[in-house]
C-alpha cells in the first residue's frame, strides 16, 4: 500500500457492557465486549505470511481472530490483547466491564481497545482484498465518530469531554496474527458523545438509511398488532407526546423521557444495575451447584441460556429466572416516579436494550398491569423492542446522529 494513502472511515460506536455494536462506513458488527492481555506471547502460533490461504481465511474471519498490540495515549494499559470472540476461547482470565462495580465506561480501556481492533481489521481486510498481500502499514483517518455513555456518567461535569478526548488521538495498532506484523495508524478527528437511552429514541424516529426521513419498518409491527394501529412510524413517535424510554443494558438501565426530539429536563437518569448483574448472580449460583463449569463468563452463560430447549439451556435459564426480581423492582419503582413527575401525561413507553427480550419474558404482563393501574383514563401503549432490534436501537440512533453530523 502507498505509504501516503489513507483510508477514510466514519464510525458509530455503541460500546455496550456485554457486546460492542458498531457501524463503520455503515457496515454493522456485533461482538463480545471482552479482552484478554497476552502475557506469554510466544505461546501463540503465527500464520506464515507466505501461506496465502491461511492469511486470507484469517482476514476474512477476523472477528474470531483479533490479536493486537496497542500503543495509544488514549489507553491506560497499553499492550497486546486478544479481543472479542477469540478472548472467550482462551483459558486466561477474561477482562470485561465489571457490572458489579461503580467503574464507568469512560474510565475503562475495553471500549477503546475493542474499537481500535475492529477499525484495524476492517482496514486490513479492505487493503488485502485489493492488493492480495499483507501491507507493512495502513493509515486510517476516522473523519467523524459518535458514541454514547450512560446518562448518569454523562451528567458528571467534564466526563463527556474526557471520554471523547480518549479517542481523539493518533493510535498505533499492530496486528499480530502473522509472521509479518501489520501496523495500523488510526487518527480519529472528531468525536461526539451522546447519552444512552436518549439516543435510542432518535433511532426510533429517524431512518438511518436516508437523511430527513422517518423510520417505518417492522420494529413497530408488534405495537400495531397489539393496539390496532393502522399506521405507526417514526413520525408518530415524534408527535405522540412524552415518551418514556427504558433501555435495559448489561450494566445499566437508562430511563429517559423525550417529547419529540427534546429530552424532558430532570427526568433522564440511569441506575448501575442491568441484566449483567442478574447474569453474574446466576453464574455464581450455577458454579455453587455445578463447580465443574469453572469461571464461565456472563457472555458465555447467556449464549447457553438463550440457545434453545435442550436440557442444559433450560437449566441455565432456570438460574436466570430466580434472579429477575432485581430488575423488575427497579423498573417498577422508577416508572412510578417518572409517571408522578409527568402527571400521568405519557404517550408511549419504549422498552429496549439487549436485556429487553429477557425482561419481557418474565415481566411483560406485570408491567402492563402496573401501567394500567396508574392510568385510569387509558394507558399509554408499550412498545417492547423485539430481539431483532433490541440490542441495536442505540446504534440506530447513533447512526442517525452520525449521518447528520
């Protein structure tokens, strides 16, 4: 590759506690938010750069092979890491967001390292497809990027700017899979940080594929069917009045109220509990009863629990069932408080986030009863974002924001 040539990317980055959800040049990727420091570097076999078949297969399937060395002023602990899926397959301790601590996303290296790895491998795939050989180096300019933080973090004075500044560096990433190392120099030029939950409503209103148009796809189908709406789209959401958004993540639940595209003052907040806490409790209960499972992480636990109807999957699901009251009580009390502050003037309730399908399974009927009990003159409709869209609604909003930056 010409040393002076640059690849140009734009990026929407939703660094979730459980999974990274990214759109780079509008191509979407989801992978686990986990990394493993590589301490014994000689133990990892590298692919001979002359093995064109092995090199091509690794690059084509890079989500299962991300192995990088990071040198960046935006990263606290520089070094070599296995990232994402491959990190889950090692016997070494996995680093993930600690959902049981008060550490915020802004102070963790995980989101930044995962994003730098993804950008690097996308760049390498782009170059390799054209040149059919490993380059010495690649220069990437991220012209604009948008990401998000939990509402309570973004309220901390200076935190929004501090998080953005961690990305606004020239980062050096070395791809370590091959006998020939590939250096990727990444220069991120502009970063916008939005509040989680709030940005999800933008994803519900706007069409990410076309600027200045409303969303109108199957995300609203369940609502139309349940409440008999002939039409319901992003314009409806924009004009329906106060919308309560409950974004159930792995380590936080974000509660926000918007009217149109404007947040309602003093009603946006988050709690440092999410389905990840429930899963951690379930993992501990599993380990106590079945010690042979060892130190299984929560992403691997959820893969098994949500897998299907086999005996093992049902057993894992049962451990989850016993822990769900934590989430349900939080949602109930927070929703009551928001309703009171809004004088019951609510047009729509949206429940989204990666944890929404799990919570719906256990809590949909009880939540509906709660809303009915608080609404003597007619309850607001509840849109449970389905599993197809629940995990990516914030990413939808981030892409919509990115298109309009």
